[in-house]
């Protein structure tokens, strides 16, 4: 089963790399292309911070090294969890696979260019969500799957205990 989980992670990494390359090659830095008026633009930005631009304006001298170190630590932990739980296909292993692929995608950018290319720019009226990318999306979806697994597994086991 392990090969399937790492295959998912590699697919996320490839989709992320292709999307970032396409944006960087076709949209000038800080330019936008409207996809859905009033809702979605593709905007080429470079994020030196964490996901969704967190800490991008920080002047912390070791910010890049801290972000790379955290990403490497996350890769090691997620890989170990995947290796340990790789006996079955589950919400947990799919979530971990998505997180692994997303973390690899953003780490690649940080290691090669010192920033992450973000481009998905959602907005409604004056509300504007920070730009993000395929890797960020995979990390968030993976985290939601993990939380859902925890919440619903706990709920199901509590239901079984209370009915006994």
C-alpha cells in the first residue's frame, strides 16, 4: 500500500510544480488574469512567508531557515506516520499523503528560489483571501481529512460506548 500513498504525494508535487511553472512563465510578477469576475483571479505573487502569506513581512533574520527546517521536520514526521499506517487505505493515510506532497512542493520552492509562488487569488467584494497554490490546497485538504477522521472516529466510538 505504501506505493499508493507516495504516488499521491508525487502527483501533488507534480501538479504543484506544473501549475507554478505555468504561472511564472505566463503571468508577470504581480499581474493578474481574471478567471471568474468578482471571485477568482490568477495572480503571480512570490511568498517569502508561510502558508497564505503568514510571516511574509517578518524581519526575522532566520525566517527562511526556520521555514525550511519546519518543512523538513514536517516531511520526516508525515513520512514516518505514513510508513507506520501504510497497511490500509484510509482517510488518515490519504490526508497524510496530501500533506506530504504539499509540503514537498513548497519546500522545493523555498530551497530553489527562497520563496513560494502563489497564484490562486479568491475574492468576493471587498473580502480578499490571501493568494495560495496547489501545495497549500493539498496541505489544507489533508489537514481537514485528518481532523474529520479524528472527530468522526471519536463520535462513532462514543456512540458505540453509550449504546452498550
